[in-house]
C-alpha cells in the first residue's frame, strides 16, 4: 500500500484528481483479491489431493506475461514453491511436480500417490506457459453416461482432476432443469402441465438437447432442488480455481403444453427418430423466442452466476426444415441475439457435432451461413471429434471463428480398450503448426463417458503445456513408471504392444464391443454391438502375458491392478467371438453334443469375466444402482432412479427401443444377471430346436426377450458395491485356464 500512496501523491501533484487514485486503488484491490484467491484455492486443492504432504508446498501467484495460464516450480527454503497465474495453473504445477519428480499419477482408474517423507528437490526453476486460452471439458452425454448419480464428494474429485490436468473451461449443466422449472412457473405453467416435459435423471443430456421429453420421469421436485444446490457448489469451486464454466442457453425446446398456453406461437414438432415421441421447438422468428431466452439467462445468472460462455446446439441429430443458407443464417442470428439481449458479453459455445454426424446436410454453404451470422468474437466452435475427423480442415477452420481441438474417444460409456494414440500424440501440435489453423484457441475433451482408458486422457492433456508432438516412446515409459511405482521393462514392452493394437486407432470409429453384450444372435455383430477389432486378437496376447508375468512378480499398485483386469477382460471379451463361432457352427451342423459343449463354454466364459470384474470397483454394476437409489427420498423415488439407471445401460428406452445396447457395459453383476441369463434363454431355444428338428423362431425370441429385458429394467435388486476377490490371483488363474486354448483357436483361424 505504500507504493499506492506514493503513486497517488504524484497524481495529485500532477493535478490528475482523486478519481484516478480511486480507480488505481480499485485495480490494486482487485489484483490483491485475485492473488489471495489463487493462493487459497491452490493450497486447498493441495490439501485435498495430498493432505499428508501439503505442508511441504508453498503457493504464490504468478503474473502472466501473455494473459494465458503460466506456472513456475522451484525448491526454496526446504519447500516446493508452486507459482501460478490461476488456481488451475497452480494445480497444473503440482501435477507436473508429482508426475515428473515424485513419479506419481492421478487417474479415474488407478492412483499412485506413494510419496516419500522427504520430497525430491527441483534442481532448477521450471517455467511453463500455455498457448491455449481454453482447455475445454465434457459433453452433454457425459453428464448421463457417467455422471447421472454423482454427489458433491464425487464432483469435488472431478473438479480437482480437471484443475490438475489444466482444464479451465468445463461444461456445467447440472441443475438446468431447476432453472427451467422457475422460468415456466413464472410464465404461468402448472406442475401438471410440466410433468411430461422433464425427463428422468439418466436422460437429461438428450432432454437438454431437445431430443426427448418426459422419458424416465416424472421428475421429482426434490431432485431439482438438490441439484440446484449441487450446481451451485460445482460452479463455485470451478470459479475459485480460475475456471470459466460454460452454462446452457435457450435453443427453442419448449413443453408440449406450450401450444395450449400460447396457441399463436410458431411451433414445430420434431422427432429424434430413436423411438421417442415428438418434441416441440419454438421458431426463432417468434417474438417469444428472445423473451424466453432472456428469461432463462436472467434466472440462470441469478442462480449460478455467469462467465458469459453459453452452450447452445441447434438441430442436434435433427435435420433443419430447409437447407436454405438464408434461413440458417437468420436462425443463428436470432439465437445469438437472444443471448445478447440478456448478456451483452455473451459468447456462444457451439458443439460442432452436427457438422460431423450429418455431413450430407451440412455442406460448406450451410455451415458458413450458420456461423457467419454471429460476430467472430462472440462464438467458439468445438471440433468435437477432431481425432476422428477434423472438421476444421473442411470448413476453413470454421470460417475464422475461434475453435477448440477436442478428443472424443468414447461413445456410450462402452467398456473397451481403445484410442487413437498416435493421432492424439501429434494432432493438436500439428494443428497448431498448420498455417491454415486460423483461430485455434484451445484443446479439450468431449468424450461421451469417462472412467475408462485413462491413458488417453493423460496423453491428451499433456498438450496443454507444449506445442510439439509428444514422443510416445518416452512418454509411455514415464506413464508406466508413474502408474506402477517402478521401472519395469516388461510393462513398458506391454504398453508398446497396447499402442500397436488396442490403441492404434485404425479402421473403426470407436472401440469394439464383445458379442457377450449383444442381444443374442447367430451373427457376429448386432446393431450397436459391433465386434470388428482394429487389430488381430492374437496380437494382444503377448501384452496379457507380460501383465501376468508382472503380477506373478508382485506388482500391485492401484493402476496396475486396474490395467491387469482391463487387459484380461479385453482378451476374454475378444475370445467370446471365437467361442460363439464354434457353437454357431455346431448348431448349423445340427451337432447337439458339440453345441452343448461350446454353448456351455460360452456361458462359463461370461461367468469367468464376471468373477474377474468383481475384483475391481471400476467394473461393478452395484455402485451405479446404489448411487442412483441414494438420491431418492422415499421408496417411489428410489424405484424411479433405479429404473433410470438400469434402462440407460440396457434398453435405453422402452421394450421396443432401437437404441438397446448402445450404452452396454461389461460390468460384474450386469454380466451375470442380464447378459448371461439372456444367452441362456437363447441357448435353451436353440437346444429345443435341435431336439425337435425344427427351425428356431428368432422373431418370437426377439419379441419375448425384449419384454424380459423390460421386466429386468423395472426390477429392484441390490448388487455388490465393494470389490470381491483378488485381482492378481483371479487374472493369473484365468490366464492359466484360457491362454493355451485361446492361442490354439486363433492359430486354427490363421492357418
């Protein structure tokens, strides 16, 4: 403050007036407050992440020279000093220290925080700066395929994970339904008029995007109120760490009752074509559109604050009524204008998924018209699946709009080993070096679900602090060292095999599924259970051997246990297709003895997979259902939430849902209680046909099994919520049981 008084005295002497001193004072106060928040949020995060070693760290604010995040790390006075331009930068400094010097790792599926009493010193000051304004995270789908039942404890861990990995722009749509409840109540809608509007908790992503109404409901008021409070906790913590949450905006989706309340409103019925009823979209030309958009943002800001970033996606997997560029331009202009009226500083954040998923419609004139109607500095485009198909390359880098390179990686929350490792290691850096990139201003994660393939997310967020391609040989050695607690050449070799097989990113869009999780069939695939691999299944066996070898040597970190189970699971999941071919061949040859033998082998394989997965909480059905029921305040609510939880990962919709199996999971409990029973019913039908010499009635089976599945969805039953058995011992036993047979069967196919 002495400096402040000196400057003020000089200003008075120069006749500049007291108002300049006041302005200067306010600026200095703001800077001081920001510094305090950076330090306090950084210290609090350290206390949550490594409480036993928090006193070994000092936190200081670092003034950014570029306006983007920067951090420094150095040893000083016996402590590790972390300096950052924000709480996220401080957290990133901590994670850099933990991974580079203490050989630790924090992932969803395995954490190694085995720190020595005396922390390693930093030999010389380290300085890092990012070139990216934005590091984005999350997809509307993530909020359901993974986050449907999260409480504050789980959200707090995720926000910390985001900060440690450099994320500063998270999608934040929890509690949106409460905002809409308040808006429509203010507009005179009754509880009865809205009961068929709000979806159940497992379906919000698609409700928010205007794809469906009411499914999985009616939504209890207690849910809305509890998640309003949860969202307030989430955005408060995110902002403390320097993140700028992206909140939703209005895109026209209104209740069906709207047409009765406002008979002159310009409404269009639209249908997602996935087995759900029509939803209603208010035309952006209708005067009510801007009015409702402003009401929504005003109410949302009062509830959750704002950082002026708003997510709005038009025509998510729904085609516009016309491809006329002028129509699309006017539509876009009006949606943005609705945001601007409520918030003059509004910036529209648009998922670029429609340009990928419906490329036949969205050609250059249509895309350009939609984007150019909004000022360049008022829109940010998410290239949602840039590692699969970089849309920016065929749109002139989104015609000059700021854009973000994102990795999608997972669809539907399916459990499989998969990723485009080479492409992710180099893609963002190549885009940054490309002179045609124009306004590339960020990188991010837009997966449909999380808590699988942790290596891909560690790899992707490494780009936050560098603009050169990642050397995978070097990076994988560090990854294995940090994950397994020691250097093990065998496990490094295993990762090179995984790199060239499951993570090679070739031929298929997303990870292959096991025939085990498909609705029973004689075919090798189903609509959503696609079994085509991007590698020869026998090529994965050497990696399995190396993990088993390490298990026999006593490797036992959390990350090793997870990877051992996951690799073993993938080998067995792949092998199911080979066993299926054996019983299908036997059935078609009408060989009852062989059919009985191989169908039993198939059922035994499912049982063994269930036994293996039961040893890790990551692969249990129980927590998914238990966490859903915990939100219920009474028996009726608990039953509703369990039904939502069961439905999403099986049928997705009703008994006739075309999306059945889209979100299938290889989870213990689900394998034994759902998939295995389903296959047993199928085998009983085939066996009866062999006995009678008749043709099986597949159409009748399909109808009956879908009704059985619907009954399963509506059951109430608890499953284990804690792991059972020893991962290493179980994997070793299954390796001994299956390895020789798998090798033999694959050799038969090859030769």
